[in-house]
C-alpha cells in the first residue's frame, strides 16, 4: 500500500531540520557585511555586531516558524509581515536608537 503524506510532513516549515537551515541562512547573510568590510573601510562591524545581527536574524526567523506552525496558512502572510516589522524595528533601534537613546 502506498502511504500518502500529509502537507505537514512534506512542507519545509514542518521539517525537523528547519532550524539548521535558518542558522545557515543567517550565517550566509552575515557574509555580506563581512565581505564588504574587506573591500571598503566605510563598514566597520565589531564581533558583537555580528553576534547581535546573527541572533536577530535567527531568532526572528525561528519565531516565524514556531508561530506559523500553529496558525492557519491563510494567516501566515500577516504573521510574516508582523515578524518582518518587528525585525526591522529591532534592527533600527540597535543601529541608531529611534525611541530609546542609551548613553549620550
């Protein structure tokens, strides 16, 4: 008898190794500023910048996956938009401090 697979078992969203893929994608995206630092002196990231951005990328994408598993497929676009806006807000806040100014 042929076993039919449900969409939950065939979708990338439900695979066990999705978080490894997300970590690799975050590391690959961090290669962009790393390579740019080698080519120009205008970009100057410290190791803590790379760690914070890596965490921000991984945690926001992981949050999307965990929550998307629990919501209806029709709601995932809105979820993706909410996660993207939260990511952009955190990125801007860490970069220039839009609402909170730390130090002076």
